[in-house]
C-alpha cells in the first residue's frame, strides 16, 4: 500500500534549471537507444509506452512515490482528490464472479432507481461482468454525468433478472463516517480529499446534536487504514481540534523552501478529550494529523506504529501529457521530528489480533520496507509500520473498545487525557 499513500500538494509552476553539457550528451544517448529500439526490436513497440516507461524508470529510481501519470491516470488522481465522480451511487464488492451491492448511497441515482443491498449485478450495458476485475466493473459504471447505463440485476426472491436503466449523476464520496457510540462521538476519516474537513465539521455538529454536552465523554478519531491525501486537508483536520500551535512544517532541498503551518483559534470539539487510533495502514496525511495532535498534547494516540511516510509529493500538470508526481519535501511534526521511515509511535500500544483465516496472510509493512525509500533522519533497524487490520464488527475491535473504556473511565493511563498545557516542543 505504500506506493499509493499520498501527501500531496498541487503546483502549476515548473522551475526551469539549465542542464550542463554532459547532461545533454547523456540525453543524446537516450535518443539513440530509443530510435534503435523503434527500428530493430523484434516486434514494433508503441512509442508512447516506451517513453512513458522510460520516464517512470527515471522517477522510480528516486523514491517509491515519485511517478509519471498519463492523462488518464492524472484525471483519476484528480477524481480521487475531489472526492466526487460521475456514477450511480453504490458501494460494491465481488462475490461469485458477480458485482454485489453492499450498500446503495442515499439520494443517488441507484437508490432512487430501487437498487438494494444484496443485489447482484450480472450485466453492465448488456455485457457480462463475469471475468471482469472489480475495478474494471466499477470503471464501466462510472462515466459522464447525464449519461445512461443499463444494469441487469439478480435479486433473491425475484422470478427473473431485473433490468434497470439509470442516469449517472455527481456522486460525492464520504470522506468521513460518523456515528455515536453511546456517549462517545466516533469519527472515521477514510481519506483526505477536498471534502474531508467539511465532512468532519458536519460530523462533529451531528454528534453534538445527538449527545448533550454534559453527557458527551469525548471523541475517537479513527485514522486506521487511511492512506493519506491532500496536505491542506490534513492541516485543516488537525486545526479542527486545536486552538493554537504549529501543525506541521515542510522542508525542501533549500532552506528558503521551508513552510510552517499554524493552527487558528476555534476547537470544534470544545476541548473534549480525543483519542486518535492508528495502525500500519495510517500513512502520510493521517500521520500529520496524529503527529500534530500527539505533539501538541491535544490527543492521546492509541494503536500500533503507523506506516512512516513522511514525504510530500507535488503534482505538476504537464498539459495533455498528464502530470508529474514528484517528491519535493519532507514534513516534520510540531516537535521538529520527521516520521519518514519511523512512523508515529502510539502513546498507548494496543495490538489488534488477526482472525484465524488471516494468520500468515497479512504481514506488517511500512515505508522502511519499500525499496528505494528516502532514508529518514531518525530511522532505525526497528523501521516503521505494523499490521493494518480493523475488524468489521465493533465487538471484535480491541483498539476501539480500549479507547471507549478510557473515555468512560473504565481504564486509566498516564497519557490520557492529554493536556495541551503540558506540550513541550523543541526545535
């Protein structure tokens, strides 16, 4: 999962630095090799694929997170970070070679057309889905807003397949899932898209409306299995819980490129206790949030060591040719610590055991395990990362239940509740 973890910013400016004479000689060699491959390889190669692979070869030699994106990949990345796309509004999985609807999203074309949880999609626009990968089937169902799609649905209890024609609309992906666990507010941040802060703010307001302030014990901010996303959203989410202090700094190759981002007054949770959950699937932007709230003593971090991706990628548009994703900086927590290759170490370590069917199949992995990763300034042989697993049922979730017990006073720990007045930061 490491290569997909993001901590990105967007840039429209590409600084030009003149290459020296020897560099141009090397580029001439590349041109010679390219022409010989085109002319003499045993089968005619595709020119665009040769060039794309050559660029990616150059970038992959830098670190695991720098890459070239062709126009389709760049558009897919933009869709992910926008948090919305043209589609039907269903959450799906694959079962028995068919697409199974796990949940239709409220007030979307699929829900309005009568698609139900448990339905099986057997055909898309008349083409059988058997033999397709799940991501290919999903791609077929996505498309331009306003365009129709025909689904053939198999439903338990129905005498024959159901034919539905649905018109695609804008589907907003929930970046934050919210619920109340009795007297505790639960906020699960799935990814850091353009919608994350707004979803979080609405979620906190929803919890406040459901649980009176004198009854609300606090909040669980669940960042487990969160691969990251937009840097500015990580800063905004951190700021939602803070009144003051530096959230994060980014430092590039030149000292004058250092940028510091500070919190603004206004804690949306009114100072209620906060516990942040992390595991080996918490990377990049989620580590910025966990690191900021931990260093500023605003929250207690619970779980297992995070992934350890402490680098920032800048997305540089290349017009119709796509975009360049280039590592341009490392980020540092408020205490001045880089988590590159080390990860966030929780204040309270709580291991989540794997179920029997996953033993031996799920292994711990972190940034430090990735070939060619940037060596972190504090990296040790211990490395980063841990097992990334969260049980589907709350009753089996030891980490969440430990957090709930702390908030309700059933368990105690010296690190909880965190006290911002005790934050001692070193630069």
